[in-house]
């Protein structure tokens, strides 16, 4: 993730990061937040 990309809103960058993290989970897996 490049913080220098100002043409992209911050929330889009955060959503991209979350998508990458959640991509490692499979349905039914234990989520640390629960």
C-alpha cells in the first residue's frame, strides 16, 4: 500500500487493506475480533 497516492481517497486504501486481510479467511473460520 502506497501512502503517496493522493488521487485515491483514504477510505478506499483502508478498504483495500481490509480486503487483503479478509481474503486469508475462509467461511466458518474463527475471527480474532469475536
